[in-house]
C-alpha cells in the first residue's frame, strides 16, 4: 500500500545485477572447486535458482561477509525438476553448464514472465552446432553429448540467454568456438569475466563477436557481481516523477549511456558525483524533447547498446508525468505493454496502438487505485506511478516485484516513502 505524492530524499545503493547473477549461479556447475560470489541480490528469482542448484546437488553456504560459497563437486542428478523450473525463466541457463560438465540433462520448459513468446530455438541450434544431440520430450528436452567441439556459430537473434548458454558450453568444448551476433549486455560481460576468473579463455568481451578457446577444466575463484543498471534506471525514473532528491551510489557510466539519452527525451537530467555516484536533482521540469521539425519522438528498445527492453515499462510510467507526447515502441515482446491499462485506470492518458506501441500524453494527474502486478518491470512501473499518484495505491501480486527488486519496500521507506507491505 502506497501513500503517493511525497518526495523522497537520501542515498540508495543498487543491488547486484539480477540478469548477471542468474547465469553466474548456473555457471558454478562448470567446476568442482569452490566458487565465492559477492553482491548476489536477495530476490525471489535468485532463491528459485538456488533451489534448483540445491536439488541437483550443489552445496551453498553463506560467508561471514554475506557472500555465497558454492561447491558443485557432487552433481547427483541432471534431470531438472519441472516444478522448480516452472518458477523461473532462467532455468534454461542450466542447459549449457550441465551439458558441458555432466554430458546430459533433461530440461523442462522454463517458466517466468508472460510478456510474449520467448523462443529457445537459438539455444538448441547452438548446442547442436557444438555437437550435442537434442530431442524433444513431453514438455521439455533431452540433451546429451559425447564430446563438444568448437564451431563458428551465428546466432539467428542476439539473444542474451542463448549467448550465455553457448558461452558456458563452449568454455569446456574442444577447440575454438566463435559466437557471431552475440549479445553483449553488461550482464553477458559479467558472466564472461566470471568465467575468465575461473580459467576460461574468452576474447571479445563486450562485443558481438566472442572467441572461446576451450579448456579441459575450470578452477575456483571469487567474483563480485556488478550493480544492476535496470534497478539504477528504475530509481532514476522514480526520483524524477516524485520530485525527489536522490543519490544512487555505485553507478557505472558505461552501463547507462543509452538509458540516460532515452530519459533525456522525457526531460530527466542527472549529475555525476565523485566516486561513481549519480544524483537526480529534485523538482525537475519534465518536458518531452521533440524531434527536429516538431515531430513526436519515440523511445524504442533493442539489443545492447540500445535502450533496454526491461525499461520500456519504467519509461512509460515516467512519460505520464512529462509535458508532451511520446511513443513507447516495445519491439521485443508482444505482451509487455498490456500493463498500461493499470496506468490508465490511475488516470494516465495512454493510447495502446497495438501490442508493441503506445502513445503517452502528459502530464496526467494520477490517482491511487487497486491494481495487480503482471510482471517484474510492470510491477515496478506501477509502484513508481503509485508514489507519484494522489491518494492510496494498492498493488497486488507483489511477488512479481520481489522477483527482481530486493526488499523494495524497506529501501524506499528508508528514503521517506510511505509504503507498507500488508497481508491480503
């Protein structure tokens, strides 16, 4: 329950990148030595991945400094539990490391947000190119290999999870693998750097061409997961539409270039402080920056380094409070924008043109409503709108928000937000 209309103030530290943590947790399967991970976010999706790892025999313990130590020296099963996998889309990321390390697995269909079709064809084509046999079984796939061999693989889409899966499989394959049209988001880079820490040989990190020279085995190591730039951007949007004075620590400028350009079109400005902190000044005048000739601008997503798909929901919420009109063009998932009916119920002026495009006219006075959270990012967008709204907003199904944002209610209360978690 959120009492809106109140500015926040203070400093917030982003948690570890959710989309880096999940593949890195999966990659702990690639070695029988101990791996210690720092800055693992305490979110439901991580808990779901830890449950799967525990189920197949990976030991996990918490260190005194809050880091997590993993040991996969006794993998007792490679038949993944369908009920556990149904809880999380990222369960598909276990295929690459299990195929490389154990030689076979049964992968149930993964779960996750229903924001549109999320094909895994690219993963399967890449595994086959490395020499694996892949067959379909009831509601899942069986995979096995008698020896993975490096290959040149052109991904038919710049899929983040497919890039990560083939990268994890290739580090233990014989010979050289070249991945072309690879995704290169910051979390893909984090995974690659983690694998290098364990002894993998990877060239081209941060580009769409990755070259992997396989090694016989990987060792242990310690690695710190980078800050979650999606969470940082969420806090920027939140601060801008509530008139808050917010400092966000541990922000990496390289992760935010296109995000800040997109937010600038909505009138948001930020200040960089010493030590890598970012400040969102209070009481900003949000005015949509028109394209040359007075044309209505658009904020559209795409593969990195374009504006991230995970932020189109946040940008939509921010746009409701900016003077002018802007089109939000979500190209990647055909169901993500369907949540705008929740914002419309709160008073937003939004026309949903089709599953991929919405035109937002602002500013609109938002009013508190009872709404549901359909997915992680839509839930955070609704929460942001609730903080800017007049009156009380009640958000149901907040487990969706908890999947990607750590203790969000507690952290916002520390900044002065009037937000409470209640049983219903």
